[in-house]
C-alpha cells in the first residue's frame, strides 16, 4: 500500500509541468504589456480618425448653412429692393433727405437687425455672443448694399455724384436689409 502511494505520487509529480522561473514570468508579463500598449495606440488612432471625420462633417454642415444663409440674404434683398422701389422713389428721397436722417435710418435698420437676429438665433448667440450678432448683421448688410448697387445699375438709376450714391444706398438698404434679415431667419 505504501508502495502504491509512492508510485502514484511519482507519476503525479512526473506529469506536472515544470513551473516557469520567476524571470520568465516577468518577461511574459512584459510582452503582454507591450501588446496591450500597441492595441491602445491602435484604438487611439481609430478615435482620432473618428474625431477628424466628425469635425469635417460639422464643417461641411456649417459651410452648407452659410451658403443657404447667403442665398436667402440675396433673395430677401432683391425682394426688399423691389418692394422698396415700388413704394418709395429712393433717388427722389435721397435728394431731399439730410445726412442726419440718412444716418438715423442706418442706425434704425441695424437696431432692428440686431433684435431680430438675437430673437431668432438664440442658440448661436449663446455660443458666439455679441460677436455672432455683429458678424451676421455686417454680413447681411454687405449683401444688402451689394444687391442695392446692382439694382441701381440694372434700373439705370445710379446717381451722378458719390454723396447722392451714398444716401441712395443707405435709404435703399432699409428695405433690402429688412428683406435679407427676414429671409435669412426662415
């Protein structure tokens, strides 16, 4: 019986795998750690590519919104100029209007523009602040002035001197700006 136990014990010990030495275990752990680091770097690279893709999609969306806003501004300006020319004779009003009134009209339309932009685009105002309002107002006003000048050329109503041209553009920008702001807020 003792002999059987000894033989059984020797068989069991013979079947056992030899334990790796402590140094081999450390090397194996080091290799596993290197593999994990390589996998982490690969995952970080994938995340960077996803971030870049999202940024490019966002930029395209923003560019598309700007183009649509530009088109709406032009359409509104043309409509505003058409209505403004049919209601008032811009050139006739510009001849008789003092500069103080022309500047008052300019300030009035800018004030109305600021209020409408603030009211209708509060999300963008919260993120961009007053800078967004001023840039949008300036952008729409440039469109209005450009469209007004083009319409004066097309209707052959360009005044002979620069003072009259400036007054005409300021007075004509009132309906043009109103149309541009209205259409850009749609």
